[in-house]
C-alpha cells in the first residue's frame, strides 16, 4: 500500500487511478497533471497497441500497480508530488537572506517551524511566517490533513526579477544598485508509519468480519425460531 496526501492507496490499484483518489487530482482536467507527475517520476512503461481506427501500431503508457513498486520508486513519487504547498512570488528581499531563514525551518515539524519564524531576528521572517500559515491552511482545507502530523518537507527560495536603480556619486558619476526579489515555495508532508496504517486496516477488517458473523448468527437463530413455531 501507499499513502499520499492523507489518502491510502491499496495494492491492487494502478498508480494513475490511485492518484485520482487524491483531492485536487480527482477532476476531469487533472489527467495531464497526473501524467506529468508519473512521467517525472519515471513510473510508466510503453506498450504497443493496435489502433482500430487507424489500423496501425501505437505506443501507449501503462502504469504499474502499487504492489509492484519498490521503496525507491515510492520515495521518488513522494518527492515529485508537491502537495500540499504554498507559493509566494516577488518578495522584496534577496534570495541569500531568505535562504538563511529557510535552512533553519526545513525538515522541522509545523509547530516548531512556526515558533522559529515567530522569534527569529530576521527581516524576511514575517513574510515566510505568513506563507507557512497559508500552506497549513491549504493542507487542512483542501486535503483534510491535521497540522500536528505535518512537517516542512521542502522550502525552496529562488531568485526573482532584479530591479536596477542608480545612486548619484561624486564628479558626475553613478553607481548601479540591484534590488533583488525572490520566489518562495513551501511543501508540507504528513509524518506517518506504514505499520500504524496496516494495524488500523487490520482492525477495520476484523470489525467488518465480526459484524458479518453476528448477522449470520442472528439470521440462523431467527430461522430456527420460525421453524420451531411452525412445528
């Protein structure tokens, strides 16, 4: 089995239909998005199929089932799937300054990351704090994830547009000033252990089995009573 964005995908489901179970990828227009995710992860094979309309052979992508995946392939898919996330563009601060803050937060739990961004003595911390809160809100509202189970999986700072200004200097000269901007992206993931998921699934299966046995037992007793009354 495989757990992605709060959804447990069973072993007998192929990856394409498994990703369709995730909220945000379950629409009609999400087919291309799912294909790009699986292509980036390299989790597909090309199978020759005869097209009846054209009458020629063509190659079609075939996606493996969850049971056939190795741990490396599962981790590759988890890395490629960037959900839930929040993006902020054109921050009026240089990437060098913001990366110092991002390095302190990356890999931490959400509660710890919030406290670090609240009390760190850096100018860009309030902007990144708002971005982290937005990512937590996206995770809870769009995917139904609990904030206590989340951690900061990715925190990337990229360079944005550079605005060029000039400062007047002595003897009629001018010096160039580069006002740099940044783009920030936060990706959150759920911390879980597959053993807990398996235990929960086994408990659910046992409860269903107990209910079915109770129903069959009650049916037998009612049938025996009805036969005894007729006699």
